[in-house]
C-alpha cells in the first residue's frame, strides 16, 4: 500500500509538523470560513484539492515506486529546502507583524517547497494544480474587498435599474441607492457580487480542470465566471427591487434576502455547469473515431 510505505509515513509526519508550525493562524482561518459568507467556500477547497490529487494517484504511485530513478540533483532539492526555510521565516515575520494574508500564503508556499524537497520537482509538477488550488482557501484581504466593493455595487445597480424600469416601476437612482415609490433600497456589499465572484472563480477552476480538450475551453470557463457572477447579482437586485415595490422594504431583509443569496449561487453554479457540459460535449465530438 502506498500510504503505508515508510517514505509516505515520514512525509505525513513532516506534514503534521508543518501544520503544528502554522497552527497559530489556523483557528482564525477556520473561523473566517465558518462565519464570513464571502469565504465559506474555503471549507471545500482542501477537500477538492485532495480529490484532484487523488485523480493523479496512478502517476503518484508510479513515481514514488520508482523514486530511486527520479532523484533530483543536489542543487534542485537544496533549492526546495531553501524556499521552505525562507517561507517559514517569512511566515514568522509577517505573523509577528500581524499581516495575516501573507502569513497564510506562506503555508501554501511551505507545503509546495516541502513536497519539492522531499519528493523532487517532478512530483510537484504532477500535483501542481491541486497545490495551487489551495490558494482559494486564503481569504482575500479586507482592504482589497473594500476597494472594489463600491464600484461593483454601482456597476450592478446601473445594470439592474433599467431592467426594473422595463416592468413599469418608477424609481430614482443615486449611485448604489434605489428610490422606489414605496421605499428606498441600498445595494449592500452582499449584493455587490464579491461573494459570488470568489465562489464562481473557484468553481470555474474546478470545472476547467475537469474539462477535456484544448486549453481554450478551460480559458472560456474561467473568463465566464465573472460574467455569470455579475448577471446573477444583477438579477438579484432586479428581483429585490420588483418585490420591494409591491411588498415594501421588508423583502430586502431577513429570510427573503438570505434565500436570494442561495438562489444566486444556484444560478451561478448551474450556469457554469451548463457551460462545462456544453464544452465537454463539443470536445467529445471533436475526438477522432
């Protein structure tokens, strides 16, 4: 069994020690996943990364079983050790400096460089995508979110207002504020598209990795993620505006607002999944008989 080989057992021990070294940042990271809806997808990222790595199990078994023929040159493994040591040092410095984003990134770099040092660069290449996919579990800095939230809210509002007017609703728009005859709605951060954009990007990379055929199909999936996220949030604002015009401001709050958030995710997931299926049907047709 691969998992019971001494080589893998030693690496698992090293990985556990790495987790212990990064433990100071782990509770806060998990807490963000659990409490911040913008980063709730982070809980799934490690599981998806393991799934992607599992898909490479045959290549991994073949490489590890023949490790003695894949020994890297001394300078190559030394470089992995240098990067690993440097990432640990950077982690300590940025943790002391309370720069959470960089200290969390260092965990990914430490893991990659540890695999590089222990197994060699060829194995890193085999599972490079799963390793890099772990970046999606790192929360985007609040400073960046706050910088782009207002433009995204205004952009989504500018697209939603004409759609609301198509239904004969009288309104006045002031930036991201919509004045209806019955109430006034403010497009909040939850409707800016930040939440759906981050989750849609993660899903787009997931589907892109599963897509067969040429690279352009994968690129199409990734590029469509922001488009689908924007469309979903525009429809959310439009629906909220139409309901608020009839039933009042209360529909923009409480469970109705929460349900609309889930509907946005379902819409985005369905759109990406449909595009994924269409691209894969095309790739199957392109394959020679």
